[in-house]
C-alpha cells in the first residue's frame, strides 16, 4: 500500500520539535501580555489597560511577525534569491512614500486611506524592482538585493525631501523606527487584513514552489507564471503596506526567518510554512520584549532591535554563502 504524501508531510510537521516551538511561542505571547509598566493584576483600576494596550499590542506582534516572515518566503521564491525580502528590495521604502504622499495630498486622510496609499505604492515599487531585475544580466546572490537596496535608497531620499517640504519629517522618522508603542485598541484592527494574506499563502504554496523553479520550468509544467508573480506581488504589497501603516518598518524579518527555517529543515515549503509563522512571531516578540525591558520604563523601537539582529544575521549568511562559493551564482 502506497503511503499518501500528504500524511508523510503531516508527520514531518508534527514532530516533538514543532510542539516545543508552539509551546515557546505561547510562552512568549503570554510574557508579552504580562510585561509592561502598569500592574494590571495588582491594581484593578489598571486592568482596563490590558484590553486597551496589552492585548492589541500582542495581537499586532503575532500578525505582523507572521505576515512579514511569509512575505520573505514569497519574494525569495519569486526571485530565486535567499537575500531578498521587502526591506532589501525597496518595498518598505515605497510604502513609506505612499504614506507621505497621502498625508501631503490629503492632510485629513484616515488610517485606512493612508493604508491604501501605502499598499498601492508598495505594489508599484515591487513591480519596478522586478522590471529592473529583468534587465540585469548578472543575477548573483548579492547583486539582486543590492539593486533593491539602491532603489530603496533613492525612494527614501525622495520621501525625506517631501517630508521636509511638508513638515512631516518627524512622522517619517517615527515610521522608519518601527514601533508597537502606538498600537492600541481602535488602531491595530487593520492588521487583521494580513491574516487573510497569510491564509492565502498556505493555499497557494504549491504554485509558489513551482514558480521558484524559474519562469521557463514553471511554464513547461503548465503554471501561469505571470499570474503567480502578480498574485505574489499583490500579497507582499498588501502585507507590507498594512504593516507599514500600523507599525512601521520591520527590517530583515522576512530575510532572517525563512533562512533560519531552511537551515534547520531544508526547502520543503509547505511543511516549512508553519515553522516560518512561529519563528516570525517569536523573533518579533523577543525583539519587542528586549526593547521594552532594556531601558525600562522607556522603550527602544522594535525596528532598531530587528535591524541590529537582522543585519548581523544577513552578514553571517553572506559570509556563509561566500565560503560555499555561492555569491557568484
């Protein structure tokens, strides 16, 4: 009797290590709910802070961590490059440009309207990145993210110019820091949109896997590569735009998490996705806890902690790839 491949995949996922990972994630989420400057259990008058700030903040950590980690998986497959994610391809900078443009053209725009602008510009920026990529003959592991970082730097400079002209420089600075401090009840709800993106990633994971083989191979096996590319770009734009509007930038998260999971488990995308979600949530939560505790009662923005951790891992991955002789490919 031939064993169903889906049952083998299910067995590979539900291992003792995965159960431990779930327990660690739950413990970190619980710790996030308990850590703060208000003693919600010792003072009944402060318990309302749990519902107003603690719970929304923790939900935002879960949704943002999972979504941005999955965005990294999508872009690494579509570009066939492990060093690509929204912050190394300029997508986050385009989202920031969208926010500045909306605030400039529509000063009284709501949070939802700002999100629409960020999503649209994220999509435009991602398509511009792919357009540049198609015209580059040398597509080594290092050249591809360099193109994205250069495009992001140009867009960021233009955003800074607009912010100076419209007296929005402080707003732009806060956005680039990336912080969960301002996440409260009534402000974080837009992040539920990224839950739909995460579910869709699981539903179309096989198509992304085939697309990751390259355009020619994907077309030969009957996949509509252009449709999958458009779908992936749209999903990344939505997740990045929503996260950027509510939280700000979360640099290197989509780069670090998929690479760590791939090093531990290989490249089986479908069984790796739950791990990517858990590791993404854990990474953001740990960085947020560090930011909350290291100079309490003040906070270090989570984006700064992620930038330090993610940048270090990025360099380590580059050195590892160089030792393997893979930067020239």
